[in-house]
């Protein structure tokens, strides 16, 4: 089962890609609630060096509200995680496929929320790929 939606950005440095991701998500109604700099955390805690790797916890409040109304436990899968990471000379932007909520829970009531979230995330990823 595929659980991601990914776009590969060639020739875009990590900081520029991260800025573009934030804007593309904002354009689709997502705010960033959390941010985890995995590279910095692993370096600080374990002395481990790795490529740039950032996890953004994106949230679209109306969609989150609808999902929580359908299933209070769905908070375990919120917010929508978006990863920005280096992969060689490319930057990958990956979003958790919102359809995963429906697959994992089996709740048909989440399908319209997942479908709209997917459309919004796909629009954001498409905008990034066009840059």
C-alpha cells in the first residue's frame, strides 16, 4: 500500500524548497502547527550526520474539524505530515496520503474529508513541481 504523495524538485536548494512548500500549503489553506528538524535533532542527540530532513505538521482547520467530527480518534493521524528532504541533488516533498485515514479506520464518513485533503495537497505539490 502506497501511503505517500511525492514530488521531486530538481535544482532547488533545500531552503528555497522549504519556503516554497510553506507557501504552497498556505495557498491551499494549511497552516504549519509543528516543525521537526530531524537533521538537527539527530545531530544534537546522537551526533549523527544526515541529509536535510524536515517534517512539517500541516493542518487545514476546517478539514481537521470535519475529520474529528467523524471520528474523535482520528487525531492520531492529524496533522497532515509533509516531509521536505534532500535526496542526492534533488529535494523531495512528500505528503502522507489522506486516503490512509479511510484505509486505516474503515470509516466511509472520512472519505469526503480525505478526498478534499488529497485534492488540496495534490494542488500544493503540483504548484511546487511547476516552479
